[in-house]
C-alpha cells in the first residue's frame, strides 16, 4: 500500500449498519430472571463501516458507506444522523429485508456486552458501482462476516485497482471455528484486529507473537491492544504506541475509530509510526463518550 493520488482519495466502508441502543451507568449486569436499571441510554447508528466512515469524514477524508438499510421504523430513525455525518450515502441500498438490525450494548466500568440481530444479506446491489467509482482509492471491510458472505469482493476490488483493509470484528462462530479465514482473506493489504481476535486467529497470547504470526499472511498488520495501546508491522518495520490516559465512558466503536485514524494517515503518508499514533488518538477520543461515532453528530 502506498500513498494515493488526490483524485482517488475516497475510502469506501463496507459492512452492516445497526441501530445501537447503549445503556451506560449499570451497577450490575443483568442476570436471567432479574431486571437492572441504567443511568443513561444513547440511541445511535452503529456498525464498523458507519463508525469508521463517520470518523474519516471528521478528518476531511472523503468516505462512502456501502451498506443495506431496512425500510422499518427503527432503520428509518437513523436517517437524520446518517445525513448529518458528512458521509457519501449514494451507495446505500434500502430494502425491506435489511432491517431492523438493532444492537443492545450494556456498559459497565467501561466494558460492554452486546446482543445484535442481523437481517438479510451483507452486500448491497450497489457493490460493483461503488467499487468502480472514479474517486475511490481504498476499500475497508468492517467485518469478516461480510467477507464470508461475499468472498468475491476482494477480487472485484482488486480489478478496479483498490487497496483493501479488513477489521475481522468479533464473531464467535466465524473467528473461532472458521478454518477458511486466511484463505478467504488472501489479497487483503491491511489487517486491523484487536488482541482477542488476534489470539483466536493465531492461538498465540503475546502481542508480539500474534503480530509476527499474522505478518506471515498480510503485508501490513495493526494490532489493537486496548489499554496497552497498539502495535503494527509492515516489511521490516515494527512500531508500538501506548494508549492515551483518558476517562473511559464507553469503548463501543473505539476500534473502528482507530481504523479511521490509521487509514487516513497511512493512505496519505505511508508512515507507520504516524499512522499508529493517529489511530491511538482517534480511539482515545472515541471512548470518552457513549456510542462509536464522533460526538459532533446529533
């Protein structure tokens, strides 16, 4: 992956878009048969593709969302936020079978648990139109589940001269048990896992061992290590950065914000150290408020 000419600078973000319902201020997590009350609730658009695209837009990087949205009331309620995000929405497909897709997040002491529903197929009918757009330079795939459903995406993106990144995004069924992960991901330029995904994919436990193992498969790997920061490797270069000392409210979408900071800087400079620092900064800002998208979006 190298710097991208100005005329092709847009990043296309592919993945499902959810309606995130985020409960914060829980004293205890609920158990079966018992009710718990939260201090606050935030309802916002979610999903790695949207969150990464929204952060890219705040950096001034052209970003387009490649997703399917339902026609139900819950899906339609996201329209004002999406329209205010600064993201190119011209490739969004609306379909009755694409919703509702809610995610309920329960947050306690900065950590969280999720329950989500997926609806319909992953890739919109606008896929080829989006990949062939004259100003698109890079495809970011926000979850392996989407790539598993449509593995042809990599070859298609390559045919249009795009570079490609992937955030595996935790999926217990696919990440732990899918033996085709590395085969399906052949052709990915940049892998952006968190440390738990890295452990599941490699069987390693130490950050350096995870990174070393994944570098055998991908030209560039940036491993997100939560409160320990992040490490990255490309070619013979290895860099690390510590997490910022911030007040953590909600870690939802922090990894997707990191992806935006890293991608924006890497595609503009190819400087690994600066890219990792930009990812850390974006992730650190994200955890200081509820929800994954930038707080300026209503």
